[in-house]
């Protein structure tokens, strides 16, 4: 049983947060076992300071666990709230990314054995990131889509955040697969500007269509235009220097149109009306 | 001024007409949409939640026109919405999920946002499971999580689509308590196909059937419509619109009673049944 008690001066210093660490530890060990000293301490505690301390404790206990993507984004200077929205993007889940990586890697490896599969890779490569944008807004994969649609958060901002997140993860995957390609080095990067152009076109179409439909339209147009060209052996017509300038222009035009139509985009993020 | 004003709203999906010239007015307190599955309740609530635009007609929410982008954002800042099939990121804890929705509600400053998340978690009675993953919760608890996120930011308009569906009787009672509390000082519009919920909670109801409004008024006014049209008998009356054997072995008949029938006081369920069945017969006859 406790036979001694804290002296008033120690209680006062502890209550003000002025006790050195070793004294504070000793005081706390005693307080656990001594109701009388706890009562004496209570009279000296500043209610506002105690509430502020409690807030900090509660916040640390409740604070959402941050996964590695959120921690990485924070280190890059991305705000805590934005990092959380990125982490909840459906496309960034393991199984989907694994599927994209597998398809592209297999195509790239197959191209080692057969030159014609190199053309297939160039056609397929932009579709990976593009499909990722669609998946990011697909109702079946985003469980909170309906709640999100009724929330005031800027739809355009959400669209851009998720698209950037998808591209920042899928483009390196495609790039890694491209390194396994045979032939000249420029071909390893020939899909990059078409990817930017197709994404820009899909985002611009969200002013008229839902993101999933917009991506489907752009992907279908891409396949219909490029497949006959590369099958005929005119790879440069779709991926050569002249074509790259065209894709760059298309990407810029998509961005300009998206900026101009930003109010309309807000309506189409998965809405059925 | 009414918080919700719906005038002559029509909405079709392909060849299916979900709403056909619906009117609705709702102010502070709880207003219930009552109707069978597929009546158009969810379509109407999605419009009130600014998720869906009407083909024709007008919707005014909190004095603003949600078809205008700037007004729509302002309405959403004062709106709480629990969809019929509220989805969750199942790997999130309760706190993490509500926190995520709080970000979507533009609460980007971490400390006050977390304070608000704690407040609504406490309101929904979820404090003991705040740190639990949503996939480990029962259906009733998940529904509470849905209600908690809808209460973020103390909204002036709360839209709840079938809030008590799938709950056991005790959970339903607790949920009613929470909704009743939420309805004090704000406008709540909810849908249900359960007359018990509407009787227990709503000051005003609208009966919707096949995309049309059949009745708007108080539960007492709806119940009064069935006065003199409910009777008991030892057999199922052939002319009754609906009849069923009760616990004491007699038949409760609803419809046009024969002369000398043993009339009994109607319930809201009787009146609802009369209204919907009569409407169904009109459509079939046409």
C-alpha cells in the first residue's frame, strides 16, 4: 500500500508539464496506485490543455493506417487527403496490375521470337493504361461510387487525380515490358505519346460520355485504325516520327478541351442521366 | 420554404418509364416514400441526391437548382446520402472509411476532419468498432457505417434509400431511433416498402407505384382512406381486394365490404394495400 504522497510542488510542476522526464515517470507510477494524489492532481490540471492532449492521443489512436503508396506520396509532397483518394483508386489493386503486367510482358517476350508480335505490343501497350482509367471509374469496382457522386468534391479533380495515379503505375509497367522488346531502342518508347493522346481523348470525351464508355470508344477507334496499318507492315505510319508529332498534338488538344469543358465533366462521372 | 420540391418529374431508362410526372414536397422532419419494389423510389431518391438528372420536370433542393453546376456543388455540401446498396472499401476500418468519405465531402484539414469523423461514429453508436475492418462487421453494423457517413458535416438534407432493409427487428428499432434523432431540425427523405417503418418515423408520406404518385399526406390521412373498407369474417370474401387468415383463425378482408360486414379500424398497411392494389387493377384493366 502507498504510504507517501506527492508534495504540492511536484503535483503543480507535473500538471503544468514542467516536470523532467524521470520525475514525470515516477509521478505517473505513483498516480496509478494512489487515488488521493489523482484527486489532488485533478485540481491543478488546466482543462483546455488536458483536452488538447486528449485530442492528440485520440487522433493517433484513430488515425488511418497509411499504406506504402500513401507514405510514398507524402514524401513526394502530395497532401494527406489527396494521397488517401489515390490509395482508394480501384485500379491500383494488385490483381488488376498483375494482369496488365502479365499480358504486356508475355507479348514483349513473344516478340523476341516473332517480329510480328512487336507490332502487336505497340498496339496493345497504350490499351493497358487506358483500361486502367476505365477501371478507376467502373461502378462494379469502385464500391463507393454512388456516395462519391453525391459528394461535393470536384469531379474533374478526382478524374485527374485518379488518371495520374493510374498512369504513374501502369506506364512504368509498360516501360518495363518494352525493355524486353527486340530491335531499335526508339520502339521501346514509341507507345508513350499514343498513350498520352488516347488518355487525353478519353478524358475529353468524358464531357459527353461516362469515363468507361469514353475509354471504350477511344480504345475501339485505336484498334480499328492501327491494326490494319501495322498488319500491312506500315508501322512507321502509326509510330514513326511524323505520327509521334500527331499524337503529341492530340494529347494537347484533349487537355485543352477537358479544361474548357470542366463543368460538364462533373456530370458524367458514372451518372446514368 | 420546402427543402425538397419535385415538380412533374419524368425519367426513363430505355423503354422503361421509371418516373412519370412525379410531384413531391418535403420540409423539416421525416418524409417517407412508400411503394413496392420497382415503384421508382430509388430513381426519385437518386434525383434528390443529385446523382441523377430528370428527363423532364424540375427539382429544387435547399432552394437551389441542381441542374446548374455551381448550385449542385452547394447542395452537395449540405447533403447526406445513404444509397440502397452502399458499398464499402472492405479493407478499410470503420474510421478509415468514414474518413475517406469526409475527404470527398471536402473536409481536407486532417484534425477537424478526424473530430467530425469521431462525432458521427459516436452518433451512429459505432465507437466500439471504430478500429475494426468493415468486412468483419455484420450487415446491421455496416448499415450504421452508411448512416454515419451520411451524417458527416451535419447536412440539412438527408436522403436514405431503404435504410432498414436487411436488418433484424432489434437493429431496425435502433436504426429508427437514430433516424428519428437525425430528423430533428433537418429534412430527411427516406424510402421503404415496410409500412411499419413509415408509420413509426414519418410525419408525411408519398405512396409511389409504377412511377406515379398515388398519395401524398400524413400517415393518418392515408389510414383514414381505408375507413369502412376492412372487415373480419370466418371466410375469405370473394370480393375482397386482399384477404388473409389472422392468428385467431378469422379472415381479415380489405376491399368493398358486403352489407352487415363486421368492420374493424384500418391500419396504414390496409390503406396502402388498397391504394396499390386498386392502381394495379386499373393498369391491368387499361
